[in-house]
C-alpha cells in the first residue's frame, strides 16, 4: 500500500458517518428501547449527529441532541458573571441524572485564545455534571473536521480515511476487529496486574508510580472510539520523580508543548512548559486534585503512528504512555477527585523504557515477551 511521507495510507477510502454512527449505537453504547441518550457535539459535526440520532431512534432510544457553536465555551468564560461561571444550575444536574447514557463528539475547530484561569473555573463548575455522566454508559468519538486534518498535517480526505481506519471501519466486521484488540490487551493486563511499582524512563523522564491493588481497564473501543490502551489509577501519593511530555497536548483549546512536571509524594511541586506554561499552571490550579495523577495509560494501537494534535488518537499511539492530571476513573480503584482529567503523553519509542518491579516490560516502544 502506498503512503504519504507522514505514513498515511492512500487509497479510495472516504469518511462515512453512517457506519460510524452504527458502531457507536450498537457497539459503544448498546442503544436500547427507551434509553435516554445525550448526543453532544459541535455544529461542525452535524452529519454525524444526524446519523447517530437516526441510529438511536431506529433502536428505540430517545436521543437528546445538544449542539455547541465554535467558541461557545470561550464566550461563557469571557462573559459569564461569577455566579454563572462558578455554579452548575440545579436543573442541569436533574437533567444529567435522568440520562441513561451520553455520547460526546469531539469537533475540533480553531479556538480563540481566552483567559485560561476563567476556563479552569468553568471546568470546575461543570465537574458535578461530568461525575453524574461518568456513572452511566458513555462514549467519546471524533468527527473529522478541516481543522483536525490541518492539525494532523493531512488533507481532509487523508484524515477522513485515517479516522475510518483507526476505528476499523475499513474492515468487513469492525466489532470483531475490536474483539481482537480486547483479547490482546487482556493478555497484557495479566502481566500488569501482578506489578506494584511502575518506572517510566526516557530522555527528561524518570518517574515511579505504585499500582499494586489497582484494577487495569481494557479500553477496547466501547468508551473511546477509536481506542487501544490499557489504563489504571495509580496510588495517589506514590508518584516520585520527573516526567517530560514529548507529545503536544491541547487544554481548553490551547496547545501545550514540552510540559515538564516534578512529583513528590504524588503531588506536582514544579511545573514548566516550552509553550503554554500559563495554561499548564491554570489547569494545575483548578483544585487540589488537579496536582495529582488520576490515570496511567499505555497505548497499544500500532495503527496510529504519528501525533495528530488530538488526544483521542494520540494517547493510543503504540509505544507511548500517558498520565492524566486530575480525576480518576472509579472502576480502576483510583480515588483522586478533580474537575479536570487531562491526558499528557510521552513517547517511549526513542530511548524509552517501561519497567514493572525492576523488570523491563517495554523498551523502545516494543513489549518484551
């Protein structure tokens, strides 16, 4: 198969929202009779929003559609009064409680640079909504916009084909393909479950974490589409050392590059970044839990080789690890509470190593048998 210089496969495959919607309805959310399911996304994702709504209706569900215009959160952060900015309305909480599940469609668009501190306050105010939705079935996916393609260094056609392949929508049976991922990752989890101390080493990174007694989750595409990772919640006071994140990451619409964090007894005590340091510091100041880790994840998707600028894809890159500042996923045993959950990635494929209790498990991005 021919590829572009960036390794993007070429060919006639084009993005199609119909099979994407069917995969979300049947595999990711198991939409059923009477389910009240939120469909949330930007106006740029209307083709997928429409097909998902149709798919839910065909399966007897009750879709609740909520659209956001580009820059909507920036308007809230810039213009809302203190009470509106810092408090979630009781009616919003009642509505979230009444949902049976939710789908969030990432719709990457250019974001105006706003006040990072006020965006952090808005995120903190919405934390109760995020907590309620996390207790129900949920899924996160992406609609391929022109902005997302440009961020990834691809044409719109190339990026649309990349999204289809990343979700296995180019396969005769995408659900069976995700089943193969689940089986492979289950074997990986058997090794990880026996470990207590995880050490991450790479240029600019030497960090240890404890994971003994925690549960590893097999991310097989049901919640994140696409996926390809295993993750857990590290012991909250265990992080020691330094980590440099080599893959750029976006927070509140603003890019952060070269973030470097120093941990002592699980808490960030030093923070810097080559670009976007003010954004990094604002995120850390959201609440006390934002300075601790809520997730350790290991990417396994060898089909995603290069960063795209979007966390949904980038954290799945085979040979990378990611650490999330903030909220833990309860199913992992993690108890860290925060309004944020921000994944930051470091690439181990060039000089990196992942060890379990002193034994090297992965080196240079390749798992040892």
